[in-house]
């Protein structure tokens, strides 16, 4: 079963034993907005908020950003400025997934 961004945030929030209200307060967003994200009624938040979530959950922010359907800004910039390097990195990644 695939897990979406909201479900992943809900799972991680429960692991760190925070209520939606507590997490929302730490992030500076409303509990209703967080509830909507967790239930797939809203798009994932900004990269800044996702970065804050990663710190609270003690997980790699890149993983959450990719789960949110976006690439971290440094990857986006690399794609524009160094497309060949990004292509090579993705090729290495794809090969590692075949093993």
C-alpha cells in the first residue's frame, strides 16, 4: 500500500507523541490546516515548513520533500545549473534500485 505525504506526517507526528494542535503550534500553522494536510485535503506545505517538520521528527528533510512531490531547492538549482551532473546522479540512483 502506498502512503501519501499526509499519512507519513501523521505517522511521524504520532511517533514523536505530539497532537496535531501541539505540532501545529510548533510550526506556526493552524491545527485545522495540519489536519487537512494529514487527510489529503490540502497540498503539502512550503519547503520551509517541511524543513521544520523534519527537524521535529528527526528525519531527513529531503525524504519529506520528495514525499511531498517536490525536489529540495538545491536539487532544483543543480538541475538548472548542472543538468549533466544531475543526470549522472539519477543514473547512479536508478542502478542502485535495480540491485
